[in-house]
């Protein structure tokens, strides 16, 4: 059984445009597989620190986000090291960096 999904690159670009239109600084830090790569988001809340979220599916197959470090804030250096390890394990991974004091994740799905 195959599930029809948007290619990752198209999906990421759509969300980047949404961030830009909302005035949220965003960048693609690492381009992964254009068709089936998963996404990791670095939410930089500036003074508070960073959170890193990895794209997963919940038990019902819906998009969700798994936070690194139990969802705690981490320094930007620690966030970058977490991301570097993930990219080493999975070079098809997309890494999106967002700067937002409020920590809004523009991608749909709940944080687990």
C-alpha cells in the first residue's frame, strides 16, 4: 500500500513561504532528499535558547514532532551538535532553522 504525499522539498518550500509572509526568519540549513526526506526543525527563541524537533508519525500515522532533550531549551551550540549528529546518521534529512521569540513551529502536527 502506498500513501500519496507531497514531495518533501515542495512541502518545505510551501512552509517557508508561509514563514516569510508571516515575517518569521527561516532558512534551510540542510537540504535532504527532495522526495522522501524527513524534516528536523531548529526553533531558535533567541535569549531563551533553542529547541530541536524531529518529524515523526504518531500511532495513527499523523504527522507529529518529537522534541530533543525532552523539549528543554538548549544552547545554540548544543542544538547544532544535535542536528549534526542527526545529519550524519541520515543525510536525506532536511534541517529548517526558524528564529521566533514565541517558538512557533509553522509545520502542522502536535509535539509529542
